[in-house]
């Protein structure tokens, strides 16, 4: 099976081309592919399939040719992956599978159709305006932190840290606790601190994330959008540009009442053949 490896600010993916939806992808195969010792290693898998050929996307086939079939490293499915959409688009354009029209390209995801803009360095995606849905607390290493629940197509809990706690000190080797009644399908938890001014941005924050189904990752695009929405709200704004620094680099999020553009690098680093039968499934 042919594969490509790519990442967006260190959030890395195995990309599997399957245009006609013939591959029998299972949670066990995905988890084995993402295994960093016995497989290729990644935070998730992006299967590249025509929307018309996948049951979860056939309803979008009139609006988008390609469906990002996203899987977390543990083999679970997720509705959205912001960095995934950007890396997926890099794969489509590099391989001549899609051409933006008037600068934008529609892409089907489980959370609906998103619009992507592809540049030579950066790729930006509009995930739509994040919806702030309520509050919850996260528990991490004996700390209880208040947070804001945000829907970016997938669920997030954004926890600003009190001044007394330093971002690097958090132990994210274990999943933070949360209320399953608030997040019945699990949640991605972001921890945030403010940072100094950055040219071109209204706000600047530092973020770490523990992703549902993947553990701590170097970056989460939808998480950056959730964090930007909360940072703007807390600053009394409904729109603006937020620079979100994650362990893997910088994402720039531009929010208004209707849209949330997530921009950053998207890089393909390797391609090759994987013997699926040899994986530890
Ligand atoms: N890293 C992604 C989010 C991937 C899905 C997430 N783990 C979930 O289960 O919702 C991003 O860049 O948005």
C-alpha cells in the first residue's frame, strides 16, 4: 500500500490514497500504522477518498470531490482535524488531484464541507465560527482547572492557566479528567497562557493540548481555533487575529462572526510502501 507522511506544525499524519474507497480500513490497522515503534508513527491517518465513494461523505459529493476520512492514532474516528485538512490539501495539490478555483478548494469532512486556501508555504482552512457551548473543569496532575467548552466541529475544552501554574509543568502523559455528561464522546483539552505582542496579531497565546484519541500532540488546529475564540471573548472582542504558539510552531487564527481561518505550514516529508499484512494488528 502506498503512503505519504506529512505534518502541520508537528501534528503528523499517515496519508493513504484510496480514491475509490476500496481499502478496508479498521481501527486496528489505523492504530498499528500510527504506532511509533512497530508502524510508521503518527497522530492520525488521513484516507484520501472521493466523497462519492464513502458512505460518510456521499451527501457532500455535489459540493466537494474529496473527503478527508480522518482517524485518530487509537483507531477512533473524529469529525474534524484542522491541521489534517491543511496537510490533506497539500497532498491533493502536490499530486495534481485538485486545483483550487478562485483560490479556494472545497473539502468534505465528517463535520461538513470546509473551504481551503493553498499557498506555497502556508495553507489556510475556514473551519466556520467556533461555537462556545458551556463550561466544564479539567483535572490534570492533581489540579482542577476551569474551562470553556467549544465546538469546532469536534469538541474542545479550553482551560486558561492561573498565573501560578506554568504551561510546561503540566503532566499531559495521561488524559485529563472531564465530565462525561458534558462531553459524552470525549474531548480535546487545551491549556493556554497569554504571551507578549506579535506583529500582525491582536492577541498571542501559548497552548498545549491533549487530544482525544491521540494523547499530547505538538499541535491541534481545531484546538487553536477553540483557544482563539475563547481568548477573543475574554478580551471582549468578537473578531480578531490570534497567534497561537504550540510546541510544534505557530498557527494564526483569524476569527469573525461567520468564519475561523486557521493558517500555518503544511509539509509532506516522505512517501513509500507499507505492507499492511506485516503490521501488528
Ligand atoms: N489534531 C487535529 C484534531 C484531531 C481530532 C481530535 N483528536 C478529535 O478526536 O476530535 C486538529 O488539528 O484539529
